[in-house]
C-alpha cells in the first residue's frame, strides 16, 4: 500500500509540475501601450534689416527706399504690424529746424493690400499670415519690402531720422 501511495504522490507531483510548466509559456509575449506627449511653446521672433537709408534726395520729390528684408525667425505664423515712433522725421543736423511730417508723406509697402500704405504712430498691419521658419533648418521666411517718402518742398538741408517699430503677433490674434 505504501508503494501505491508513494506512486500516487509521485504521479500527482508530476501532474502539478506539468500543469505549472503549461501555465508558464516562455514563447508568449506581453505588450503595453504608453502615451508620450511633449509641448513646444510658441516663439514669436522677427528680424529686420536696419538702417534703411533713402540717401541724398531733393526737397519736393517722392522717393522709394532701397528694398529691405523682414524675417519671421519664430515657430508660428504671424501677422506683422508697424508704427512710427513719432509724427515727424526729426533733424539730426545741428542748427536745422525743419521736420518732415509723416502724415501724407511716409508710406510702407503692405502685403495685405499690395500697395503703399500710410504710416502713422498707430499700428498698421502690413503682413497677414507670414509663414514660420522652416522646420529643422530654421531658415526664416523672408519678406522683401520698401518704403516711400515725400519730402516737402523747401525742406531745409540736413539729415532726418525716424524709428519704425515692428510688432509680430500670432496669426489672427489681436496685437
């Protein structure tokens, strides 16, 4: 009888071992999914060629500036605005008193309208939906433009300056 019980125990142990091996299949695999996210903040950045020099021009004429570039060096499409820092070109030549008013005299080429638009101390939209810099290379989108200036008759000789302020905002976001 002891032999039968011993054989039965051996058989039960062998069966348990076989069942355990069957439950542990080394050829199967398990998978799991993982969601990975990253946030890239917007970078609004522009560059403009400076200075713009109309050169020596006679009073009483209207002149175009040399062409210059404005670049979107950021990673979002932008709307571009410009405004003058003053209502007049101011002389930097000693003992010169005249100014050149910008009202009616100073314009900039606009991508929005395709023509010269009057500059003032208020924001003027000059480019709508300017493309972003190229992905990977970072090559900025470049827009070439120019300005137009009428110098009133009998303007005193000298050198006159004004500063333009360019403002870039994300496309369709108010400045």
